[in-house]
C-alpha cells in the first residue's frame, strides 16, 4: 500500500496590509535592466528567462521601495499611483 502525500498550505497569522498604491510597468519601454528588482526586491523580480514579474498592489510597508524603483528606472517604464 502506498501512502499519498498531500501538500500543506501555510497560513500566515500576520494581518495583511491593504494596498495603498498601484504599480504598472510599460512593457514597450522596459528593457529588463533589473534596476527595479535591485531597488525593490519585495515588489520586482527578474526570472531566469528574463521576464519581469511584479506586484501590482503595493502595501504601505513597501511604498518607499516602489518610489525608489520608479525614480531609478533608466527607461522611465514604471508608474506608481498612490491612493
């Protein structure tokens, strides 16, 4: 008899922060230099295939990182809309 393993779901006990800003990236302008992922690693990530992944909803604790990524983007491809 084989035993089937089921994946466990981790549940965070920490309260989720509400999004206070929204990020968007103009993919026509973005050249994937990775400056955003260096400035805001909690919000941006370059995959091994060179694709950019990012969080659209920005919680309050990451707004400063998002502002830094916007300011440092050499292609001016990132827009931050604060609510």
